[in-house]
């Protein structure tokens, strides 16, 4: 049976993270997940909104949820962890502050009911039986050893996001806040070799890439260092912001710390897509700034390929 979701790509997946958008849609098609982009969606505001106006930071996400609700959606998928966080906070504040709720409804100008669920792609895919994932595997890429990087927003704060809690309370009904394993299990089910490591939910600096570059280089270097220490060939992410700093800052980090990092950063959907039989070109692997790791068994004529 086809599972249907409203889809909010956000600004990043229509620009700098287009490979995340393409790979998620491709994986969704294989898994019989139907995505319908929210008509007329607007930016959720992310950090600029909530750092300047609390009311605006709620109104922008609620406007998008109201649009999805008007399109008869009951669940909306949000791939960017920053967008996901803002939607979760907006719903939380609407439900816990009557005054804010009334003000936002007046601003948005709709009869928003607030019954729509916000889900991350990891939560959507985690609902599927492991057998469904395994039966779609067409290519073995188990020679690649990876670590899963969730970043600091996806699981925090637990009382607001309730990551993989299915709407249940207490928050502990979901994934572990400090050491989540949802992405790990999904990748393992499609044949990816996932390693344990210590930096799953540490911050990379996120939106401070331009304003606090030195801090970002320090934080990101720690992530790369630990990934390399545990034997990883690549880091796998589930957010455009978590992808940006580790992918784009390695040359600067190498210059500052006299290191030689060349660690590929993949979206989890890209590796799923490769396992499901899509080509590297379809997964837009060559869009990354850090050269992707060599993958065995990808391609019909060569046992090892790079892009």
C-alpha cells in the first residue's frame, strides 16, 4: 500500500542540497512512498527568524503546515533538520501557549487545526519493516565503512521533537537523544557497514560557518578526527547543514591543523539509492566538494569507481 505524505523540501533542498532532494525522492519511489510537495510553501525562517522574532519563528512554519493541512495532508515530511526543528518548535508553542496560538492564527489567516504530524525521512523509513528495505537491495556496497552523524538538532530537545517517538510520551519512547541509532539500523538493513563512534550528535557549528569560522573549523575537525580514528571511510548525514561544514571545510581544517582529511560526506539517502540500484550520477554523488570515496561493486564493468 502506498504511503502518502506532504513534502516540505525547504530552501536548501531546492538549492545547495539538491542531491538530498533527488536521492530521497528516488528512494521514496522504490519504497512506495508518495511525496506531494506543499503548494506555495515559504521559507520556515530557520535561525534568522527565531533570533529576531519569536512570533515570526512560529508563524512561518505554521503557514506551511496550514497549507499542507488545506491540501488534506495529515503528515508532512521535512528532510532538513533545521526546518524540522522549527516546525516542531512551532507546533509545541502553539499547543502550549494559547496567546501565541491565537496571535499566529490571526497572522497566518487560516483555521489551522494543528493535527498534522511533522516527520523526518528517517522516521518515515524507520516505520517500514526491515524486510522491505532488504528486498529492494540490488547492489552490495558493504566494503564502505561509515559513521552516522545526526547533528545537534534532530533529537533535541526531546520534549519538543520526540524523534522516532511516533507522537508518544514520554520522549524516551523514541530514539536515544545522545546516541540515536535509527539511521544506523536503516543503513545496516540495506547492507552498509556502520561503525560506532562518539560524535553522533555533536555540533559542527551549523549556521556559524561565516560569522564564527574558527569555531566551526574546531568543531568540525573533532568530528572528522573521531570518524577517522574509528576507521570510517565516510560520514553519513541526514541534514543539509550537517553536510555543509564537514564537506566544504576540510581544506581549511587541513591548513589550520596540519592534517590530511579527505573524508567524503554522504546523505543517507544517497547510499540507500546506490544500494537500491541507482547510478552514482542519479544520486548526484559528484556534486560533493570532497571527492567521494572509492566504492567497490558499483558499475557493471569496473569493480572500483570514483567520481
